[in-house]
């Protein structure tokens, strides 16, 4: 019986696989002892296991403190979420922020063109509103600065500026603004799952 090159390669791969399994079983994972005491264990082995359990238990307060710090950090970061019961209410809040900020700057923001809700990074949602208005360039710059100072997490995703009235030096602005909302406000897509 003769071995071909394919048979040699397969035999080498089989030998290599067995060697890796043996190294992992007896080398890497071989020194782990179970935490359960069996009746035939010696007192020395039980004491060693008890010391290991105590060492693991001593790490719990530090991990709990770290978890609490992470929760506090998340709460600070999530203060900027737009909190509402429904996506339509979140969009209404976003429109109200735009109108209120525009009114402070002397800009009359009336209607909304586009209202969208979509997922954002898996854990949050994004509500978007597009509005149009006319204003002077200084008013628009001050408006954007005022939006940046709002406590909510807001971002512009579309800004289009066109000439308005050249005599009054106004511009026509189409502004798309987004806010971050909890994931529960994002409608789930129905249909086949994507892979």
C-alpha cells in the first residue's frame, strides 16, 4: 500500500490536530480544578479549592464598583437622549427644539418636510426632521451655535443653502436635523432576517 501526496497531507493534518487537542487538554486547560468537592478529595485539595473560591469572591466588590462607574457614565451620556413615548412624539420634540431655538434667533421655522426614524448603532434610534426657512446669514450661524448648545444629542445631517432675497441679503435654508432616542422607539422591520 502506497501513500499519495494527498494522503500524506491528510495524515499530517490529522496528527497536527491531535497534537493541538492534547496540548489544549493537558497544557492549557489541564491545571483547572473543578469548584465542586467530591467525597474522595483530600483535605489539601479541598483547601486549595476553597482558597481559589475566596480569591474569586474577593474580586466581586471591585467588579461591582466598576459596573456602577460604567452605569453612572452611561447615565451621564444618555442625558442627551430625546425621551418620548412614541417616535412621533420624539419628532415633535425635535421640531419644538428647532422652532424654539429659531424663535430666539428671529427665524420663523414653520413646517417639516421629512420625518424619519431609523436604528442608530444597534442600541439607539435616530429621529430626523427636515425644515426650510429664510433668514440672514448671521441669524443662521447663531441658530447653529444655539443648536450646538442644546442639552440633547443633536446633529445636522443635511444643510442646503440657496440665495433668498438679494436686496435684503437673506438666504433660503433647508436643514436636516437628527436627535438620538432609545431603541424602543424604532419600528422593527418585518420580513425575512438578513444574514
